[in-house]
C-alpha cells in the first residue's frame, strides 16, 4: 500500500499548532478536549457517521480518503467513519462499507492514518442493516436490489418475518445459531477495527437496523428468549455490546448509538411499552453502562414506517439530556444542530458532552473552523489555508 501522503507532506506544519489546539479556549466548551480511557479527543466536534454508498465489496477507496481528509484537515475532533457492515448481508446497499474480512483492514488503515496525521481522532461505526438491507443507495433510487443486481434480497435478516414495509425486503427470522454467529461477527469486526488503528468504536443500535429491530416490539415478535419482555428484547444487543467490549482494547472508548424512541407518537416522552420509547432506552442505557460502554450517541426513529417525527432544530437534544441525567453517562447530541452558538449552548447547559453533525459537515467541511471564528476561539488554521482566517489576515497587506 502506498503511503497516504508523500514524504515531504508528512511534516507539512512548519509552525506549531493545528486547528485542534485548545489552549486558548478554556471558556468555550466546544473546544475543550476530553479524555475517555486513554483517548483524548481534542474538541467536542464530531463528524456523525454517514454512509457514502461508494464502496465496492465493502472496500474504502480514494473517495473516502478525500472525503474524510476534508474534516480532519479542518479541525473536527472525532470523525466517525460511516456504518460499516459486520457481514455482507449487513450492508444497507451493495455499495456500503464493510469490515467483515481481514482484506478490508488495509484500505481502512489508510484512511485512519490520514485522519491521525491531521490531529483528529478516527472512529468507526460497526453495523448490521437487519431488515432494511439489500436496498439501493438514495442516489440509485432507494428500492429493493435483487440478487441479479448484486443484492441479497432473499437473505435479509431480522428478529422476525416482518418487513419494514411493502417497499422493503421480506426478512427471515434469525435462528439462535445465526444470532450467536452475529454476536461473534460484531466482535471479530471490532478486532479488525483495532488492527486498522481505529480509536473510538461505535456500535450501531439505531435507525431501524438489526440491533434496533431486536430492541423494539414494533419489529421483534419473537416468542423465545430474544423476544417479548424488555429483558429478552435487549438480550441480543447486550450480548453484542458485551462481546465487543471484551475484545475492544481496555484503553479505547466504546460508543453506542441508539434510537431513543420509535416515535410512534410525535412526542418525545410518549409511552410505547410494547414497542420502543425513551423509558426503555434509559433501561438499555443503564445496562450498556454496566458493560463498559462509555458514551451514548442519542438518535431516534427509523424503525417504523410512517413514524411521526417532531422534526425541528435540536429535536433530539432532549434525548441526550435525559440519557445523560438518568443513566449518568456522557452523551452525544445529534440532529439538526447547525449553529456553533447553539452547539455551545447545548454543552454549557449540560445537555450533552459531544456535538455530532452530519449534513452540516457535508455543506461545510470546515464547520469546526467556522465555529472557532464565530465563538472567537483562536485556533490555528492549517498553514495552507491560513490566509482565509479573517481574524489574522483580513486587512493585512490589503490582500
Ligand atoms: C448521507 C447520510 C448518511 C448517513 N449515514 C448514517 C450512518 O451510516 N449511520 C448512522 O448512524 N446515521 C447515519 N446518518 C444519520 C446522521 O448520522 C445523523 O444522525 C442525521 O443526519 C441527523 O443529523 P444532521 O441533522 O446533523 O444531519 C446519515 C445521514 C446522512 C445525511
């Protein structure tokens, strides 16, 4: 594998400092570092996991190198690489990222090394799409991909034989042997992520994918020990978390993203005891904490067709706040957070510990630099871009 940067570029910073420097920003929480276990994230700004649907057979490529570079170069603290499947059938689309074989480690390491070279922390989300697998990417038309088009529509896996809706594949119910096999696959994938140099691992337990399918009675109709009561519905996701924690190095943090509610009702705190609600999510959070999950990234929804989301800026922050308080665990807030001052306020008010942004980072990969400027935090811009740092350059030399 060729080095990711030519030798002369390995040491491109001729003056000390990077956008990740935080010394002068003690009052602004968004730019304060945090250390969990032995990993220090230089600020609280996180690139949320985002599928790019641009892989072949699960392999990351030059597109991903350039894509993730753009955030690392411009000061994001933690970059969580997109949902990465633990087995081929665990991809949403045939173009999803994967880490189900050792062959996937080197291309991932290339991206990881590049992220580290810029001072950011590399994370990854490991995932299984469950009953929402074998679909086309959004830009290929989000519809069922059949076998003849490289799909696996007849081998879609779920707790029960209940499709998401008529536009998704008919899943088959996993046997207990298949469930155990998947627990092992999550653990094996975590080992590979470690070998690639990933520092923060996030388990995907949200958005109507496999772990969430088990958690929610809206998708889990089993009548064995993996279905029915909350304890039974949590069994498989907790087995996954336990198996992953057992192999994920003690000194590295483990994050988990869950949907805090299925939003059967358009109300954050509505009860859905037979399905999935914030009260059950809180119990799940407590168990995850006991297992050694360090941070819960609080998202919502994705598990029932026709859910009614109270979509508005910051609409998921109440979940991050509730989980942080009730479980007493650091949380990530995500969802329609776009303005630095608002992000700072979420942290100042103690509602979350990290701010994750997805679409806003696609609009502006330099959001961290924008935040520094707007919050008047004197971070060091990358040398090559320094003349765009208004504070320092506008007015100088008249150029
Ligand atoms: C293109 C795209 C791909 C996404 N892929 C993932 C993913 O791989 N895993 C995940 O948990 N969420 C995924 N999401 C959801 C985001 O991580 C985020 O939770 C959501 O977009 C809300 O945040 P935002 O308002 O800042 O965009 C994706 C979102 C977008 C826009």
